[in-house]
């Protein structure tokens, strides 16, 4: 299959017209387009898996071969449109470098020497090892690392490790954007990303999120951008707050350059202006009990002078943080002029409904949780919590709960062991996982050694900071199994590869990324028969459970993963709402196969018990959940060490590298970012970013995506470093020069691109290239900036800090 670059770019630029053309290009479901009698042609609904958005797709299949992917015109996320990543699913399916059957390593790790092995023999090898671990009473030494789970697959893996007896399912979200869910949990009580009612908002402060090129759900945001700008009587204003002039900044009304990691300082100063000028939403927040009272810079407010409505802790926030956080103070920290801060605050507070949103650029810092708390608190100040045009809390679909996990005594003892990554302990109090810290834990800092690792849809040897640490750690692990369809960097260090189907060959449900608010469940179904001797990982886990036997097998009563999906979808049928109504489950399922999704609009605003699920049942500026967690851990440490709670808490705060003390610890505040490297030797900061062609490390093996990787700088199939022209001139560097980018960890050689959109003290390298494996189109092209990123962490939440590394740049 060949498609020229010119043709692909024309297709990509025409995304906005896809819905209008849907009647011509994508016939009604179930219809058969006119075709020669010798050809069998059909359209199969499914779900894209190139990002977490879960866009509905229709795949044109001719004589058993998938030949075209269109957006599903009725799917509520994308409404018939697709981003460029959605179109390359065919190149994923027909990639000539896919693993075509189970492989067993026969040479040293990383040497690339493999031999085919039958499924029965491979599964028995894995099951035998797992049985032996349980017989020794050591099931906790199984570590399951996962990435793009989607739908119920993450919970299915949780079920497997719980039934087996391990506490160690470590997902990859601590290297993704965990700061946002944690911040939402501390302020609103829900530990998930938020949805936003983009279509009805009038003003957006976007902190560090690639709104139109690299945020999720991509196609939904592209649709929202068009509507915000041209699809309504009042044109909304979009302000992009970012460390580089990104595509989103170029498309915004205003770009506000900001020093990396200082987002909280800007948000706090905006909050200061909103309060001192009386611009807050009194219906949501509350008001002074005396009409003459007001917030004045530098002056504390008596605790009983303000009566809060649906918020908790505003006076404490003012007294301990905001009263002294003037725009002038923030200007010194952020590099944003004080006059700009005042103007943004006034615009944001008076152009309602308004949204303050932030993502990876603000959250994946050493101070990421407090950054995101401060940003999200702005939404509460202007009353944008759970209102039209504001922040939404995604409603979960009414799936049927599977039966409880069956655990024998071995499993019960195993899951009580401490997690290998110390998540939830005094080292990482709010973390659900600490993925990037696993190498150190494996190499001796953990509570025990790891015997077996399972890898599913994750590639830590490529996607983690200081990724070479994982290589050293994997060399010490006795047994590694990877369920990947591609020979990734991590797969090269496995003992067995049990290749999964690609997403166009398997059954898999998909629950939408938080976005629309109302529940949407989609069904990923095979559009073609599996091309090779691969198996769905869900099926393989069921087969392994049955091979282990006992209570592990009892926890998996389903014949295969499809039966599990059908069983849980009984809940959707029983709800009898949304786009599909059927008199029987059989009819419901048949309709679902034709339609491809189930939805239950509209979104129910104002369900305060659901969206304000904090201890106070209000939006908490003062986070009681954070206070309770830290005090609980301090009590445990005090009892263990025989010291006072105050001493244990102080020691814990020092270990978390927090500067705040007292009540400020539990409030949104500014924690100075920690940078790695001597500023005299390494005067520049390294920022890594994602383009539209980024598919989380899996896009480099798509020729179509390689062709559009760096259109803004004229680079394809390679990497580059963006340098401000003035900075480059001072370094004697010209556009196109080969340069070294060196950090305290190592150096990379790439080409320099002089880019006025780079801040003078920041250099920028895109993430996606630099593979040493992953197929012929990915391997050996460009550089991976993760190789020189120092592994810094937001210890409070266990977040990887991707923007904390200092570098120097010089001619090669």
C-alpha cells in the first residue's frame, strides 16, 4: 500500500470536512457499497488506539483487507473526524516488522537473538515459573508494568495480580500526567482527569497543554478549537501559557512565555488580583459577613469574617499564601510582567464562563502537584466548577461489576507485602505508582528483589527519564515477559515475547477519556482476521490464570476476554438508556456491533455530592485529604521511630524536599522547582515536547507520521534542538549546525534549528525519535532526549519531572 506525502497531507488538512463527506465516504452502517461482484466490501466500526481519546472509527475492508480508516460520523468524541495519527492504523496493522509469533531469547539480553516457540510451550514456561513463586510464598515478587491499557484492561490486570498475590501493578501514568488527577483529588475528591465544557466557555487559560497538537482527546480538542473560534456568536479567547511558541501558542489569541515550572506562581498572583479586586464568584465561593470588609494585599483576614458557600479554606489560603503573592512578586519568579498578570486576572474573572486548564507542562515538574492545585483553584474562584462552560467530572458507565477476586492464603499474604515502588508511603505519600523509580528499587533500594516482570503496552527503556537505568535493572531480573506486537527496546531485554494482536485485530472495550462528561463506552472489534500467530493479551491472562490453577483460576471464570466484555456490558443493557435500546441482551449486543458505541447524554450539572467528594463536601482550597494523609503517615513513622508526630512530620517534609511548613503545606502554593545541574556549567534548561505526530513512542515507525514530524522547522525523519537566535548567536551556532546537547547525565548530537519561539534560556527537543529498535522506520533516526534527562521527581505524588534538567549546547 503506497500513499504519497502530498496525498497524505491533503487528507490530513481536510479533516474538518470529514463529517460533511461522511455520507459519501462512509455509507450507513450495515450497507454494502456498490462494487464488482467479485469483491466483498464492508465497513466495520471500531475504536482508534493511537492516543487515549478513544475516537470512533469506521474501517473499510475489501476482500478481507483493511484499506481505509475514517472517523465514525456518529461517535460523540470525534463526530466523523480524525487526527493524522488515526489514519496510520493501517501502517500499524501491516507493519512488516511486526512480531509474527511467540519468541524465546537464546542469546544475551539485548543481543537480538531469538527463536520461535509454540504458544503452549511458552505459556507453560510462564505458568510454571509463576506456580513456583507461589509455592515459595513469594508471589509479591511478580511486577506487572503496563501502559496503554484502555477500557477495563487496567482493572483486568489489577485482578490478575490480586488473584495471584502481588501488590505490584505499576502503570505508566507517573511519567504521563498524574499531577492533574492528584490535584483534583486533593481539591474536589475525584482522582481522575477532568472534562471541560469547551463549546460553551468564553475564556481559556491554558497552562502547558498542547491544546491543538498534543493534548488528549486530540480530535475532540481540535473540534472544540474550531467551535471556540468560529462556530458561535461570541468568539472565545484562548491564552496559551507555555515555555515555547508551540502550535497551540501560534493558534491562540495570546502567548504568555513563562519560566519552566513556575505555573503555580502565576496562578497564585491571578488569584490574588481576583480577590483584592472583588472579582470572585460569590454564589460558589461565598462572601464577607460585613459589607465593608475586603481582601487587601499584605493584610490577614479574621477566620470568622468570611462565610464560604461551596468552598472550604479560602481565608486560610489568603492568610498563609495569597496575601503576599502580588503580581510584582510573581513577575520576578515567572518572567511574566505584572501588568500582564493583572490584565489576565481581570479578563479571566469577568469573561465567564472561563476555564483554567493545565497538563503535562505544568504538572510533570518537581512541584507539579502544587502547580496543578493552584491552577485548578482558579476555576473555583470564578465559579466554573460543574457549570455549563466550566469543569466537568466524567460520569462512569454503568458496567456490571465482575465477581469478587478469589484469594487463597498465599495471595492474601502476598498482597499485604509493601509495594516495590513505595507508592503511598512516606517516600511518595500521594503516589499510586512510581514507574520511573523502578530501576533503583529493582537494583537494591526496594523492599525485596523482583523475580518476574510482565510488560504490557509500555517501553520503559525508551520512555523514561535516564532510560538507561532500566537497561541495567532489567539485566538483573531473572525472567521478563513482554506482550508486545513490536520488537521495542524493552522487548529486546525480555526472555519471552508473547505478541498481542494490534488494535484492529482484537476485541477490546474503550471508555472515553474524561471529556464530554456523560458516559460513552465503545467496542473495539476485529476488522480483519489476525494476520499472524498472535493472541489478545486479555485472552493470554485468562489462559495463564487457568494454568496456575486454584483460586487464581477461580478468579477468571470467563472463556476469553470477549466473554468478560460481554458479561460487564450486561450493565449497559440493564440501564436501557442512551443510543441503544434493545429488548434482549442478544439484540443489544447485535446493535452494539453495528453502532460501535453506547452513550448516555446529556451531562447532569450540579450533582454536588458527586463532583465535590471531599471530606467537607466542598471544593477545598485547604486540602483535608492531604492533611489527613501526611498526619497518618507521620503517626506511623512516630510510632516506628519512637519520636513525636511533629518530629516525624518535619522529617517527612524534608524527605519530600518541600519548603513550605505549617498550613501552607495543605494549600495551593509555590514550591520552587528543583533543577539538576550546576547553572554555571549548564546554563540552559532542556524542555521536551510532543508534536501532532507523537504517538507515545510508537509513532516513529509510521512513515506517514515521520513525514509530518517537524513541519514547522522543515525537518522530517530526524530530530532537532530549537534554540533562540540570540542564544545561538552568542554560542556561535548557525541554523542547521550539528551540535552537542549535554547534561550532567550525558550528551546527544543533533541539528540546531534557530527558532524565535524558543525562550533565550530554554532549548527544546521533541520526543518520539531516537529509537534503537522498534522497526526499520524508527531505528537509528534522531535522538531520544530522555537519555540525558536526570531522573528528578515530585516526591509528594511520585511524578517524573521532565523539565528539571540543565544543559549546555555547543558545536559538534
